[in-house]
């Protein structure tokens, strides 16, 4: 999983769990449509939550969370329960269980963060069955449709700054387009994939994997005149460092794809170093001036 996506995921978890206050009660969290103070059903539910908070053993927490679900299936704090379950499953290294939980969370409240998790985990697991693609497409479209409501200022946790809240809105939007890009690539809908991935890089220009996928999407359209643009995106994916960079394994695969495509397009091997330098400056290739990409040698 890309490092800055992991960081974003952790921050979203923290936002969601601000309502969990040790030694006190589960505080009210504004709903997406109206600010409503949530209440425990009874003292037993309150005590059960305190027990979950104080238990540091993730396996025990799963048992207690299941008990909470069984005893209080319609708890006012269902979404918060989903968050705790997801993070506990994450600690235990159970991504497939996390995906099932995320789907249930999204079905329970499409204005919650369940759809965010569905998009994130489905792509991370490279799920591409027809059912998985339909589900993640639904979640991504729901994120885009509901983003303005989800990220209204009334829903912002007090501990999160207004600037950070807007950044999270943009990152949620980028994730939705990323998931739609994955869906389109899996279906070999190359033009649609390109459109979605351009959107991703508009929000997150340091998403190296999105750059690589964009190159694949351009190649998939089989337009020889656009091969230089695909080569540029391959190079861009390799020069991004730090947050958003490719894993070492992925870098090796992309480098092979780049070198093969470059050798098929250009005879001048020295130009590859120049291309790397150029790709460091922007997520998209220049289209005009001296810096504009050269057509492949056989096209000139």
C-alpha cells in the first residue's frame, strides 16, 4: 500500500475515533445531515464500550466487538463500532475481513467513511472480479456524489483544522477517481481509465502508481502518436520519491516496461536520462515549446 495513502487512512481513523473518550462516555458526533446527540441504549452498552477501550489485546477486542454487535445491532454508534473493528482487523493483518467490514459500514451509512475504505482496500487487494468491480464502482461514485455533504464543516471533528478537513475532502475525491481508474483498467476501458487517472494526478501529483497506470491506459488505446506521452508517465512514476513512491518491486517492473517502450520508440539512448529529469518537474508532459515531447523516431 502506498505510504501516503496509509498515512491518510490512519488520520481518517483518528478523526473517526475522536468520539471515543477514555474514562468518559461516547460523545456525540454530528451526522451527515443533522447534528444529533447519540445515546447509549443502557448502562450495559456503555460498560461494554469501556471494556473494549481498555482491552489492548486485538483478538479479545474482536470478541467484545462481536458481542456489542450481537447485543446491540441497532446501536446509535454502529459507525464508530465499524471503525474500531476495521482498525482492529488491520492490526491483526486481515485485509479481506476489513473489506467485508467496510462494505457493511458503507451499506449502513453511505455518508460515512465505509465507501472510502471499500475503495482503498479493494484496489490494494487488486480485487477485479465482476462483483468486486461493481461494488467498488458503486462506492467510488457514492464518494463523489456525497463528498460535499460528508465534508461539511458541521461534520468536522474539533481536533481537525479546517485546512486539513479540506485536504481530506480532496484526498477522498482522489481516491474515488483512483478506484474508478482501477475499475476501468480491469475492464480494459482505456479511455475511461485515462480520464479518471488524469483526475487523480490533478489532486495528487505525486501518486506514482497513478502515473504508471496512466501510461498503461494510453498504451492500451493503441495510438502510436501518443506513445511518447505513455513513456513520459512511466518515467514520472519512477522519479517520484518519498510519499507516493512505488515499491522497489514495482519500480523494477515499471523500469522494464519503460526501457522496452523507449527502445521501440527512440534510437537515442541518451535521451532517457533527459526524460527522467523532465519528468521530475511535473506529472504531465509539456505539450508546447522546446520541452515538448518528440514523436517516436519512426513517426518523424
